[in-house]
């Protein structure tokens, strides 16, 4: 009888804690999103909406595609400067940032198709100067392959090479570890623990509040998990099949070798050289002093590369 009494009290206590956590998560999420609303448009995609944020005027339009699990905020240091000389658009893949989840499979072919449909539905027409960071490099390469007439140029920012994980099993193992962390957060997020413990919404102080508004939620975790599942196999196979870029103006920006893991360096450098060989009109640049997040650590390098490709594309017939 005593054991039953204790068990029932413990059960009520756990329920109370869970209810308090759920209330905390709902309240904080609602407050953050009210204080920091989407800066762009929520474009109808036929059953779900995607967030597109465009500023500036000019042509070609620069399209900024973020890396795995990242939102439009990845480009907060780059986009305002690019918008001083042309039309610049960042966006959130479905399920990330302000975009609603998509019922479609999550791989780079779908991401490229969704991006094209997003721009079409928003009434934004090419030519496009495509900029892809990390896994976003997959998306823009497939976009250029599928919609070649609309691609005016490309900048790859420390872009992922599809063979990296086959040559460096440590990358696959590292991503697997991160995926387990994301799954744990997915279970705990409805009760507010990741938010309370600071597991989500971390980043530079100047955008931390906005990051909390768009990262401390279950859809973002589910999309991130789905992207990790496709990146090394399904999406990698798709981008391998996309072929060369012909003579499309291309700049490949790579992180500083001094910032890379020494054991990975030879494979990384070979992969970046292969990316540069995708076009007969390419340049490779090194972002001295920067690690993987070049658009945050050396935005000046990214901006200059975009401007160089922009000038070249604008002067072409």
C-alpha cells in the first residue's frame, strides 16, 4: 500500500513537471516568434509554405543556399552587402527557419526542385547567381544542372564534395553522433529542456534571439535529421550524376588549411580542386583565417567572390 502511494505521487509529480515543461516551451516559442517575425515572404508551395527573404535590386539575382540544418540567418553578414549591388535572396529549406515542413522526400534533388518552385511561385525570374555553402553546394549544383538556362554563375563556399564520407569514414561517424544528439533533442523539445539547457539557438550574440525563435522547435530537428540521413549517400549520388558546369563562371572558396584537421587535409584539398574543375571558367580562393563557416568568419571573401562572378556574368551575352 505504501509503495502504491509513493508510485502514484511520483507519477503525479512527473506529470506536473512534463506539463510545466510543455507550457514553458509553448510560451517561450510563441514569445520568441512574436518578437522576431519572419523578415521575408511565406510563399505557398501547394500545401505548405516556404520562407523567402529578398532585398536589393538588380540582375542577376543572387540566391544564397545554406548548409545542412542552417537557415537564412547563415547569410546575415553577406546578404545586406550583396544587396547594395544586386537583388539578393536567402531562403529556408522546408522544415527549417520559418519554412513549414514538406511532405516530399528530403534529398538534394528535391531541395533544388523546391527552390526552383519557390522562386517561380514568388515571381522571381532568372538569371540566378547561385551561392551554396557546405551541403548547399549540392543543391545549387543540381539546380544549375536541371535549370541551366537560368544559371548565370556560381560560388561554392567550402562546399561538400560527394566523396568525402567514402574517403573519410570519420565524417560519417561524426554525423551519426550528431544525429543521435538531434534525436534526443527531438524527444525532449516538447518539454522545453533543449531550450532551457541552451542546446538550441546558439550562435553569435547579435542573432542569438532570432536563432532561438527558429531553431528551438521539433520541425527544425526533424528536417535536420532527415538531411543527415541523405547527405552522404542519396544526395551525394544525385550530385555526382549532375555532371559538369560547362563554362559557367565559378569560384570555389575553401577554408584555411591551417583550420582543417591535418588527417583530413589531403582529401579535402583534392575534393576542393575537383569542385573547381567542374567549370572551364573557374577560380579557387582560400579564406585565410577561416574555418568551415566562411560566410560568418570571412564574409568579405564571400562578398568579393560573389561580386567577381556577378561582374563576369553581367558582361556575358
